[in-house]
């Protein structure tokens, strides 16, 4: 299952670079299976992709991204990437939405273990 977690913020263009750098640094130190989504000129996105079928793989990335959400006053959308590369938003967490619940996110995504 391909899962994405993308930052949402009214001024994402202003926080994209420092947020991406923080994610890059965290990924280098962690043993997470997540991959950085690089922002570029054509498509400003900040976040991570994870390919997994296990909810435990979500725990560290979600907890880390929540710290960024609080720091940058941002939200994160969690979603699935379908076979035709169509994205389907599933849930949100962050500054306004609050602390993420890994079990709830896993249930929304259809992860059983």
C-alpha cells in the first residue's frame, strides 16, 4: 500500500524548504522506511511517502510530522495512492486537527496489523 503524508499550510511556499530539510535530517537519522517528497517549482509539496502494509511503519513518521505540524502551525493530510496514481485523502492531523491516533489512521487506511 502506498501512503502519503503531505503538509498543508496557507503559506507553504515560505515553510517548504525548512520543513523539507527537517524531514530530510530526520530520515537520515531514523530507520523509517519513509521517503521524502521533494518540493519543486512545478508542484510544491512537503511530506513523505511510505509503502507498507503494517501500521507500525506509520508510528515514527506520524509522530515526527506531528512535531513539525506544531512547530510550523501546519496540518498533514494522510492518504492512499491508487494504482492509477490517483490520490485519495483519508484523514488529517496537525496543529488545528490535533494529535494523530496511529490506530485510527491505520483503520482509515485499511491496515490490519
